């Protein structure tokens, strides 16, 4: 009976995800071309897997949903889908607060070192704090420091139950390369994580460092197209201890201003190169996935 219920839940979530992506694509295709864009760029939400330096204006409030899919491991079937719901507020100039909750769906069969499971669970909650140190309109480039703290009861990779805590530190830079036409961004990333798994009682500590670059151009007043390149190195221990693996992700990003208050960002990344520690392979499918995709919808209120 439990297996049947899990299969129904997984099938339902797959259908809903497909429907959601179909609706999003139709919305983009049918969106009016007359949406007026502001002069210059607002980089707060235009990137998929990266962040910009803009944080919004004091008093702004936003509701956002973020759907992230991760697919493909070293063997078998691996699908992980997370749905995050977030509320963002800007209480002070140059300072933004975001709180969110995440639910995850895992469909794992025959993947080495991961247990088979089909499940849908509430994963955990997060708090994201961002402070803009430099405004690119008054400085050579924009600079923002961000810290996202999260506490989870489900491991985002394996789906195993436990207690997981982590912080994503990001130093974000951006600059208009061609005024009102092209924008470039750089993120420097450090992610320490702690985990204690319920079933085996094992504890793990890991850390990831990375650098990411994105470039977008304005192809219509309300449409930006470009891509993101992200490189990560993973280590055992939170202090960058023993090297575990590395991966390079490359893929396109598209941003659509649907109306004055709503927006949509779509991004997809493929692991173009990688290597786990102690292996001569061309991909690291032990520590990272083969494909990653993200869909972000937000609305001001």
C-alpha cells in the first residue's frame, strides 16, 4: 500500500511539474510585447542559478516560487525536484530579507551509493540576507554580500532523513557592459554544510567553493537572453579539507518581464566537464548531477 501511494504521489508531481512548465512556456509565448522596461537593469532576479547585486527599494515586498530540478547520476535513474516558496521584503536601503520553505520530490532507482526511494516531503526552511555595499550606478561595479542559512530534515541529494544545516555565502559583482543592452555578473561562493542522518546515525561535514559568471543581453524591452557558466570544487569537512570532486556547468538563461509586477526566469545547466577525486573520468556524477534546471516566478504586492 505504501509503495502504491508513493507511486501515485510521484506520478502526480511529475504531471504537475510538466503542466507548470507547459503553462510557463505558453505564458511567455503569449506575453504582450508592450510591457515597458525601465532604463538600465535590475539584476535582483534576472539570473537563474546566480544572484545580482540589486536588492530592491525600501518598502518593496515580493512573493516568489522557485522550482529546481536535478537529473542524472553515475547510473540508474535519478530525479530530484524541489519547490521553494519565498517572501522577500526590503526594510532598509540596500538590505533585503527573504524567508522560504521547501518541499522535495525524489525518484531514485539503481544509483550507486544512494538508496532507492520515491518520496515527497517537506524539506526545510531558509533565511536569506543580502546587503549591497556598492551601487554600480555610483561605482565602477555593483557589490553585494549574501548569506543564506538553511535547516533541513531531508537531504537534498539522497532524500534521506536527518538534520542538515548549511550556509551559502556569496560575494556578487555585476556591471553593465553596454548601457541598457548587456550586463555581466560574477559570483564567488562558499558553502559549508553539516549533516547527521537518522537511519545510520552517521555525521558528515562538507564544503563547496565556486565561481560563476553570467552574461545577458536585452533582445526586447521585456526579454533578456544569455547564459551562465559555473565551476565548483567540493571538499570533505567545512574547512576545505580533503578534495572530493569538481564540476563545470554551462547553460542558457532567459528572463521575461511579464507585467509591471510579475516576472519569470528560466535557466538550464549541463555538466560540461568534471572529475571526482581519484578518477580519470570526464564528469563528476558522484558529487554533482548531469543536468540542473530552474524556473523562478515572482510578483510584487
